[in-house]
């Protein structure tokens, strides 16, 4: 099974994914951005500004996840923002065609909370990410309508990543 954690950039997906992988038996985190990094290294002269714009990224994420699950079993927790419904349709269809169940969650908080979290994120892996995250808040707001229809929204404004992970784990196993 795939547990896909969406939401805007800086919503706490990666931290929640790590917590969730520690709760769900046989779960591991699959960072699909590494697929993007691989492609960016190969296609550096053709950078579209976001690796999700490469159709091969979407296909490789599905195929890599499928093969990892076939090899290792368990659950893959994928912390990845996808704000294009067209791209999500493609990813979801790929998992369905492979017979891989997907549970899609969106970690959501109001804009004020998000801005405060982004400003306060001083983790080394987040260095320089603040402007990117802030620049995409409007894109997230525009995508929220279809995300609410297609995913389970978890309001994280008053939840820790541990609390969000526990809620998702109860939903997935319950």
C-alpha cells in the first residue's frame, strides 16, 4: 500500500512521514524527490523549474514504488506535494493499474500557521526552502478544492507531526 502525504510545501509532510513509518508495521519512507534529483542530474540542461513537470518523473515514481513494494512488501509512505490534479490523476492511475492501493492524505493548516511554520523551520535540510514554500501558498490554495474531494484532509494547525501520524495510522489500520 501507498500512503501519500500531500499538502503545501512546508506543511510537515516529511517529519510526519518519518513518524508514520515508525508506527505502521513494515512501513518505510519513499522520498520521491530523490527520483527528481536523479532526473535533474541527467537532464540538467532541460530543467523545467519543477521535476514534477517531467512526465517521466511521474511514471518513475509509480514504477519505483511498485518495484520496492514487490521486493520488500509493507507500506510506502510518500511525502510529496502534488498541486496539479492532472499530475495526481496520472500518478493515481499508475498505482491503480499496478494494483497498488493508495491512501491519499493532505496535511493542512491555515495560512497564518503555515507562514509561521515556514519562518520557524531552521532544520539544515530546509535551508533556503522558505521562499520556495511561501511562493507556492497560492498554488496550494487553488488546488485545495480538488484535494479536499480526492484525499482525506488532516487539519494539523493544532497537531504535532506525531499526532498527525497517529491519526493517519488509525485511519489506515482502522
